[in-house]
């Protein structure tokens, strides 16, 4: 298996609400989107929004939630100021601030917001993982 992730798809309770939320953050939907699913170009991966029940059915699992899903999504930025700005923009767009931004013991700066379905997004500045010109994290080999 190649070491790559092609898609991250969130199962959402209200697709129209989620579409509006991500549009308010400045995300542009791909023309490949359809009434039942939204696609966004997210750099080297595709970010998708799909009705929660339909996604569970597609995966042949129950849609019943159990609380914390055991993962977060992360968006790295180039400064502490950018973390604060993006967290504020997310709240204006309808997010819930889950953790205000603060300095992290390892030297970075981060905060969390929850989107309308409660998916947690970490907004982070990491001085050890710089961003390239396209905004991609540069991990050391």
C-alpha cells in the first residue's frame, strides 16, 4: 500500500448546514459535488461531506455515535497570529470554540474548534514543521 491518504470524508447530520459552514470559512466546493455529497480540494487530499446515515450504510456499519470519534483534523498555519485569526473566523462561521489557543509544551501554539457536527479541528502553528509555498507541512525524512 502506498503511504498516502486520498480522501477524508465526514459523516454529517445536516449536509446543507455543513456546506454553508465550510463555505463561510472560504472553502470552495468542487464541481464534482452532487446533491448528496460535497467534495473540496484540500491540497493533496480530497475532503468530503456525506450524510452520516448514508456514509454508515455505505461502510456497512451503524450510524449510532458513541461520543469522541478518536481522531481530530488539523490545519497548520504559519504563525501564532494566524491561529488566533482562523479560530475567530471559525466561530463567526458557526463553530464552537473547543479549546482556546495557547502555547504547547513542545514549542508550538494551537487551539481547537468543533464544526457544526462536533468534528474537532486543531488549528496549529508548529515551528518544527514549516509549511511550503502551497501550505503543505514539511516533515523531516
